[in-house]
C-alpha cells in the first residue's frame, strides 16, 4: 500500500481538484491512504478568525468565517451534481460547530481555540474532494482522522499517543479497506481523549501521512507539491535554486530542523524507522521524477539555503555576576521543556546567554516572565536567521553583505547567521 499527501495548493482550484483525481486514477487497484490539506490558504484565513475571536471581535470573526464558508460551498457547487446535497449537509455540520464556538466568549487559552477552529479547514476540503471523487467514479471512503489520531492536549503542537493510534489504525483501516481501496482523510489534526480537536503544528499533514505509512508498513509515501521536488532554496526567493533528485533521511531531518519549509520536521522519523522511502513529486506533472528521500547517503549536495523570519533574540544576563553554570542552564532547559519551546540557536558566554526563537508573542512573553526569576532579560525582535548547509564562503559573504550580523555559529557542515 502507498500513502499520498496532497498539499493545499493541489486543491485550491476546481481544475486542480480534477487533477488530483487524474493522479489518483493512475494508481487504480492499489490500496491507498490519501491525506489532503485545507484548500489553498484556508489555514491562514482560519487563523485570522481565531485571532479576531480571541481579541473579542466576535462580529469580525463571524464575518471572516462566512467568507471561508462561501468559498467552500461555491467549490462544492462547481464540482458536484448528484452528491451536492449530501456534501452540503456535512459541510454545514462543520460550519455549525465553529459558529457555536465563535458565539461564546473566550475563557481558555488561545491555542485551545486555535485548534478547535483551524482543524475545520482539513475537514471541509477532504469532505468536498471525497464526494467529488465518488461522484467522478473514484470510489473512496472518507474518514474523520480525529477518530484515529489520539494526541495529548498540547494544543497547536500536540503529541501523538502511538499506542492508541496504532490500535485504531489497525482495526479501522484494515476493516475499511475490505470495502474500498482508497481511504481519504485529513492530516495535521487529531483529538484528545476528551474529544477536543488538536493540531500537530503547521504543515503537519506530512507528519500524519508518515504516521499512517509507519503504522501500515507502507511501501512508500508520496508528498505531491507544486514544485518539481526538494529544492536547495525557496525558488520564489532564489530563482537559481536547484532540484535535488536524491536525499538521505539524515540530510532532510537537518534541513527541516533548521526551518526548511519542504517537509514537516517530525515527518522523517516514522519513515526512517521503518525504511520507507519518501517521494516528493510535482502534482502539475506527475511524470517528472521528483525527489526520493531514503536511507541511502548522498554526496556532493549543493548549498542548501534556509531563511527564518520573525525571530526574536532573548538576551539573558546573570543577575549577580555569577557564571552561567549547569544549575541555571538546567533550570532554563526545564522551563523551555515546560513551555514546549525549541530555540533555533543558543549561544552561551560566561555570565550571559542568548536564545534565538520563533517569535510567537504569547510563548515569548511566558518564557521571558519565567526566566526573569533567574536572569535579567532583554528582547530584540524582527530578526532573520539564515542557515546554509554545505556552505562556501563566497555564498555566505554574498548572502550577508549589507546585513548587520548579530550572531554567527559555524560547523564544517553548517553556518547560521542571525541578522537585522
Ligand atoms: N493545512 C495545514 C497548514 O497549512 C496543515 C498542512 O497543510 O499540512 O499548515
């Protein structure tokens, strides 16, 4: 069996949804688990809904949500004839769930509401595509993945309960395959044991696909994207970015760790652990070879460039001029663990240290408050973090010229530069 994941760009127009059908039709008679993201930029649009709701702007939240509703209903209308009513009914159930919540006042933390609202993007898109495929003769079974993927309640970055999920995958998926070869479901979302929706981090549906691939011992996983394969830099920013036809799991996990947007960082482990190859292919032309990621080591890679914007640098200074030794460091790591914060760079000195983080306002504030008991804290915002793997000095000079460099870290393989 194979696992496919189609990203949001592959279902953002009527023609592209039809194209997904054509690609799936190339794999007739194979058992497939297909994961489809929210359409286009729906996740971003849903984020705006939660932000408005949490800021107390109920009317604005409802209005923004109505735009999303209308877009999905219009798409369903264009695609469906015989199955339209059934599809509309199911879409309406998802709409109602969100609208109920938006009518309340927020009393819990932001991340909880984020997950309850944002998860609907994947439910709407998979619902429409599943009805469309069935109407077009590609028989498939739609699954609410929240019945399978059980997580903890670490909202927005939930952790999977592998034991429960494995049991569910084995009982549900195999049972359903006896009726339909194609199972169509969502990535990125899950549910707690109290039936609260959770999300696994942006771009998390690659990871969900890998969880299915691992638990079902898939022969391969394919991520269908709007690029030729894995590129050495973002082609929108760097037109001379190169396609890398082969990569090792080790290389990709490093790239993801440093923030490359290619694949969700958690995706590789479940595949590597079972030696399942990951294909990244272009949905615009499925005949192109794309990139294969596997256990095989690959030499002579081009420089790989990754830029993370919206970084915050936290300067931590010892309060009484004592060394930043193992005690304050272990306390700091404990706090980072509790707040689920992963610094992108740490630089230690005698009586100070610096942490570079993604600037997620609420988390940054929590961290600053918590470490204030041990250190004097200063924040510097709006920074960019450049990482180059397999770098050469010429490229490094070119990319940092005219920038005000604040921090630099270098190994033989990788250089990281934080700049204003
Ligand atoms: N729709 C989610 C996002 O845009 C998850 C995904 O597509 O992987 O991040």
